[in-house]
């Protein structure tokens, strides 16, 4: 897994370590809790939870850096939502050809269930 970070200073994505990511996430969580910042959810900055968000394609925003999953052989990009995901995704129910991320696959399944129940 390749983790990339971008600082305000460099404005460029550079590879970083998991330890650096975890440290930035932990510091951010502590700042949110200490300063009682209400527009950010401190739970999203718990170490395991933040890593899960990163793996699902989210960009993690800390006060001084952004983190995202880097493109590598295990990383795929969903054509529906443009999020990155690792491993096997889902086959779109719309055309039975396109590979999409697990979240979009679940969304399509729920939409179909809702249509069926009407």
C-alpha cells in the first residue's frame, strides 16, 4: 500500500510512511478533542478508522497535510465516484461489465431493492 501526502508548503503529492500517517491522524484527533472543534468528527481520526477511510479512497485532511492512497497495482479507481479502492470491487448492476467500488456496488443493490419494493 502506497500512502501519499501533500503539504500546503510543497503543493505536491509525495510518498510517506504508515507511521507518519498514523502520527498525523492521532495529533489531529487530539486537537479536535482538545479544542472542541464541532465541524470535524474526532472518530474519523482514530487510527484504524482513518486507515479504513484512506483505503476506501477518501482523502484524509489534517491541519497541515492531506493524505491519500497512492496508485499502485492493488489500487483501483471507481468510474462512478472516482474514489480509490483496494482489491476486488463489484460488478455494476447497470451494465454487468463495469467494475465499481464496493460502496457504489452496495448503493446500486439498495437502489434496486427499493425499486423492487415499490
